[in-house]
C-alpha cells in the first residue's frame, strides 16, 4: 500500500492499509479521546549509548516518572522529578502535554513496572521493572500473566468510559525500541535493521547484539513458534504486555490508537499473537498506530516496512514540522533527535481529528508550552 493523504485531512498521512486507516479517521473525527499512558522500565535502558532519552544512565532512571509528572501537571516551579537533560532535543512530552492541556483530554497513568513510584497519581498494575534483554529472563512469567490480566481489565474499562470514541494508548519506556526488536524477533518477524531509536542514526548493531544474547539465553529460536507470553518474559518489558491486553479489550468496544512507532508496532504484533494463542476476541480493524513524521522519515530505520511486515495495521502520522519553532531543542526533531514518546505523535493526530488543528495551531501550542516551561526557571526546553 502507498501513502495516502486524506482529501479532507491534508495534515494527515496514512502510510499503510490506507482504506482501513481512512475509514478509522472518518469514524472518529470530532471525537474527544481518552489518553492512557503506561509507564515501564527495563534495565536495557541503563546500558551506555543504548538510548538518548536521558543524557546518562542515571538520568534515564527518572525519564518515565519525570515525563509522567509533566504530562499530568505541565510546567511547575518545583517538580518532584524535573525533566532530565537529553543529549540533544527536548522531551516529546512537550508535544503531548500541549495538546492534552489545550483540548482538555482526559488522562490516565499506569505504572506497569517502575523502579521508583511516580510522584503523581498512577494506577499500580502490580508489575516490576524488567531485567536487561540480554539476560533472556526479563520478567517472571507469572508477572507477565498478571499484567496481561490487568491490561485486559483496564482496556475494557477505558473503552467503557469513552463510548463511541477511541482510546490513545501511550507509553514511556527508556530502551523500549530494543525490547520491541527483541519481542518482534521472538515472534518470528525479521525486524533487524527496521526499528527506530532516539538517536539521529539508529544503533542497530548494539541493539541486535543484546537481542541475540537474550534469545540465545532464553533458547528462543526465531524460526519456531513460541508462546507470546514466554517471549515477553524472556526479552520484553512490562509496558508491552499491558498495552497489548488493553488494545485487545478496548477494540471490542471502540477505537484504539496505539501511540508510538516501533514500540507500538511490536505491541500490535504481540496483541495479534496473543489473540490467536489465547483465543481472545478482538477487533483489529478498530486499531491504528499513530506516530510522528520523524519516525517515518528516519532513514536509518524502516517503520513503514515494519508495519507492512507485521500486517493489517494502518500507520498514521501528521505533517507537523518543528523547523520554525522558537526553540532550538524542538528544532532538533527535524535533525532526527528524539522522534517520539509519551504519545506525542498520536496526540498530534488527535488534535487534528478532534478540533481540526493543523501546523499553525499545533506549533503555537507547543511553543507556548515550551515558553512556560522555560519561565518556570528550570531549563530551556
């Protein structure tokens, strides 16, 4: 399938499964979505150089809880956990928060497994942080079962609270593109070289070495069929199984936008595998993946090719451009830094579908929020 620009929505691009994606956009136009952000942690994120979502491994321990606090509260003069400095760029939570605040979108936070509890209200799902992918023992299998049960429960609950609308399922997991590669490979997809990263050029060699080590330790042959829960337990992270469960259950009642690039394509593949392996009813035509244009433009990865490899999911982006932002840290997105996270791409898509926002409105809201953040006395954005 090629790329389509919806005739009524020139600000959106549908990169795969065009007709299905267009029907989804038509169905949920002018609906106010509910945003659910699932927070998780993997020790993979502490490996030097694995991620740019925090300038140092120490900083990356706090990325998810700082993003969660900002997502809910916006700029504060004395946040419990300030946004950590990045190697370059600014946290994508600035994009998400700008839309959420301006369009009054309801937000739920879920702790799927963090080493430090968030400083803002979050629903604790009883998970735990994952060990490094390379161990082949990322999570106890019992924990994975528990998190799937929680995901199915909360997916149905979120959908019930947004009748005739859709749910945005976002994530914040530092190192999550590496666990995405691992889970996709464990499920039998040839995803090597296709995943994105927060670096301007993806560190494929480093990621693949960790994934190979983990799959070897777990004795998972990518050429054989495996229980998807066992794959997550071996090389996944706690967010993946929760959001897969949420997507399956929520799709039975309404629309779902999986908010992210590589990570959410892996979640979709996991949901599809779970639906088959566990005989779970779902409505895959109700699900799309929404991400940022920088994910799709990344020449060191292949998100569109990965979406086609996985199958029947529409991959949607906006035409948001930050080159004319007043802030160099936001302009850095156009050089390939950061790219996505905390539901940034999906929130931008939702802003267009709900209130017809285009480039002018989105950039204005993002720049204004960045200015407020700078005025809070902490950092430039």
